[in-house]
C-alpha cells in the first residue's frame, strides 16, 4: 500500500508540472512562468507524457533567476543588452593590459642602467690584522671584522674590501702567499671566513678581497716543485741561466726589483736564477705558461664559490716580461751601469705592461662573468696598477666592446702631499678627461701602502677630503680609520722587520679610550696604537656633534639619498692655488649642489662672478664646520678658512651643462634625466 501511494504521489507531482532546479533552491518570490489557462500545462495528456520524459521547455516568458539552467542562461547571454557590456569590458581589459605592457617596455627602453652595488655606495677598505682582535693575541682577525659590522653599517657603507689574508710566511701578510686557498691561522679559519661572508650578506653588504696573481712566496709548493724540476711545475716560474763567479751572481740583464738591486736571484737547488719583481722571497709566476693561467683561474673560482662578490687584482702591470731579456734603458745615460741599483733609474719598458698582459686580465674578467649570471650577483673586478701614468691606467677599463675592470682603483689623491686647489683640480680633471665614455670613476684618500691623510696633509684636511670624495661623481673609497682622522704611528719600537715604511699606516683601529684603544684585550698588540687614541676614537666622536665621524656619516647619507650626487653632472667652475669650486646637477631637478672647498689659506670668493644667475643668498646644506649648517650665505662674498668646505644648495632651471660656456667643463658617466611626475629616471634627454 505504501509503495502504491508513493507512485501516485510521484505521478501527481509530475502532473503538477514536474520541474526540477538542478540542485538549486529557487527563490519563491520569482515567478518563473506566467500562468496561462489555455496552455498545455493543464492538460492531463501533457502531464502523462512528462512521466516518460520532459518536453522541450517553453522559455518565451522566462526571466533570469539565480541557478538558472544552461538553456535559460544561453537564451539571455545572447541578448544585446547583456552581450554588448560584456564585450566592452573584455576589450577594455585587453587594451589596458596592452597599454601596461607597452608602458613597461617603454620605461625599460628609455631608462638608464640601474647603478650596480659597487656604484651605489662607498667601499670600506680593511687591513684585517689591524681592525679588531677577537682572541686577545694582539692581531686583528676575521671574527673581529664580523663583530664590527654594525659599526660599518652606520657609515652607510655598501662594500667591505678586505686586504690579503692568505697563508703567508711574510710578516706583512700582503704579498708573499704560501697557499691561495688557505686562511693564515693568525686571521682564523676557513669556517670563520664563511661565517664572515654570511654575516656581511645578511647586513645587505658586499665583500671584495685582494688577490695578487703576479707572484707567490718562495715557500709555496709550486716553487718548491719548480726548483726541483718536478713535472709541469718546472716552468711555473721564470728561470734563466746566470753566471756564478767567486760567490757572486752575474744576472742575465740589468732588470731591477721594485725594492732595488737586481731582480734575479740565484737558486742553489736548481742552479739557475729566478726572476722577482719585488723581494727575492716573492718569485714571479710565468704567465706565459697556460698551466699557470689555469691555476689562477681555479683559485678565482674557488673564492667566488665561497660567496666573494669581487676582487681587487693587484700588481697586474707586472704579469708579463719581455721574452728577449734585453737590458732596459737607463734614465741617466751617463750613469755608470754598475751603479744603477734603484728602480727609478731605469725605464721599465720590458718588465711592465707588456703585449698580452691585458689579455690575461680580460681572462680574469671572463671567469668573473661566469659567476655573474645569477640576478643580483654581479661580481666586481677592480685592478691596482701603482705607478702607471694616467693613459696606461685608463686601459684597464677595457675597450668599447671588451670589458676589463669595472674600474682601476684611483689612488692619485692618496699620493697628494702638498694640498692646494690646483693639485686637487689636476687629479680630478686628469681622471675625468681621460676616462673612457660611459665608465665609472672612483676616489680614495688613503690605503695600506700610503701615509695616512692626517700625516700627509694635516688633520685640518680630514673633513674637506672626505667631503671631496663624497661629492665627486663615482664611488668613494675609505681606508679604515680615515673617517675619524687616524694618523701614522711613529717608526719606533716596531717588532716587525718587513717593509717598515708601509707599517706606519697600519696601526690598530682606535675604537675607544680603553687599553689598546679597544682594539684588543690582550697584553700586547702587533703594532703600537697611536698616541692620540684617547681623543681620536670612534666612541668619543660618536658623541661629538662636530666630529669627523659625524660629518662622514652625514656625507655618506647625503650621497645615498641624493640623485644629484649619485647620477648628476659634474661641472667645475674654478680652481686656483687655494680653492676648488664645482657643481652637481641633473636634468629634471631644479636644485643644484655647489661645492666650495678651500685647500689654501683664508680665501674670499665671489660666486656671482662664476655663475651670473646664482641667487644672492644660498643655503648651506653641509659644512666642515657644522655650526654653519642651515644658514644662508651671501654669494658675493664667501669667506673660507684653511681646510674649510661648503655644500651649497640653490634652485635654478638654467643648468650649467646646457650652457655653451661650461660644456667643455662638464662630465657625466651615464646620462640620465629625472621625471618628477613619474618619479623615474630616463635616458632620452
């Protein structure tokens, strides 16, 4: 009975319409089909047919409703009032995407190349043995550098440059390397180095290290195998027969070592002379041997795989020597040949910058490029070529379509010992006028092989020289301690015997006024600290509003935040024996920085005579005398004391590099213009 009742109910539902909603609950407030008394819906015959299968629905009077079946949806989607808005929205979306793609391509096409990390901020050069001692043995080490990374970041540094730390028997730990793949134990372990690399990268910094490929220590395994004529190592160094008479060596020619006397030394094991451009404990490698070049390539790859971001290749001009071994010409032709013993007494035409040397340097670049393919991991390459003239130095930039160094390090300011406006101007313009188009300059005021700035020029020039390098175009490079004005130590009671003259600028970093200047908690230090460390140290200068350290931090922050300094034109206006005046400006920015630096005695300058449309009064943005900052000065008469510098700021639309009178005195590395509307740089100026 119940089964029969269920069947009757089912038939009854079918007879009442039998509609389904495909699983959706219809809104009872919506009337799907208007009632029609004459429609077949009320016909019992029609309902009987529905039991066996639905008939074609009559959708004439159906209105859209939620959950409608596809038959209803298709009926309405084809109507003009629904189709047209949908098509309009579709084509608007397509057009918007195309416009965005076109705009993106256009912006990329007109945008200048972004500054790379080695261009975007200053480099900080550290002599590791003198920076910070972490294990109380009196020697700075890699772990000590890691402990002081927070301080380095307060200087707005972008790149840490660490000088040689390879295993070496020489006390100076700079040139004579015993093993290029080992850390000297005095600096720590390879694990310490790996931790330092990770910590530097965690701080958002980059790391470059020194590499001197020209020579090794005579304790290096290669040299020991070479002097014993072992396999391929036989010709890893430059050997030549020489005459021995009465215990005296007669060398193959008159070539001299950089440190004086013959550059040939007799080896009793091999019974030949080997060539050394520097000390006899530093034999030169034979770079005409392909196996030597491959060894150097593998060493470069080893350190790059450790995470190093770049190299400074030192002494590269000495990589090759002439094969003919002819005597070099004397500077003074009348000098008795046997008395020619000093390096400066010969023209070194056969022992420096030989044909093929730049090919070797380019091979270093090619190895670096193999590790630069990962986005954001460009590997920097710099070269040091001490003593080269400006024309030869510029060759290290490479050729128009063949890249070599990103830049050769510019040490000319580090050698200034008589400060004057003219001498500073000559250094600046000689580099800018000779630098190949599109290349990037750099400036440094000190280094481990030069006297410190304070000792060369005087402490009154510390601030103005830092202001100079931070306002010139290019990358500023700071030798540790120059930011606080450290000076040379006195050459007395030094326990070291190797190249004592270069040790004077390597004294321990002066952190505070505690024992050993905060450099070490040990009972002694490898070099004595400077006697002025009680007043010249980081802790004291952090609290002094007018200290060298405070100005350095302000200059580095200004350099980081101002397009005028990082991308702008450099135009020099005037120089004399006392002062240097130049501007930094950029198309699209209606502000100009005007630098007025006085290296001589008290000077009075009239800026109106140099720039006719300069405002009568301009604001001091930064000064070596912080008491003047924020003030305004009269451009008709600006008085500057010895060693005083000003960064002036004023508004103008008449930029100097557009004026015919100044076009020969304006330089830019990578031309760019600024759009204040879009807040972007573009190159189609």
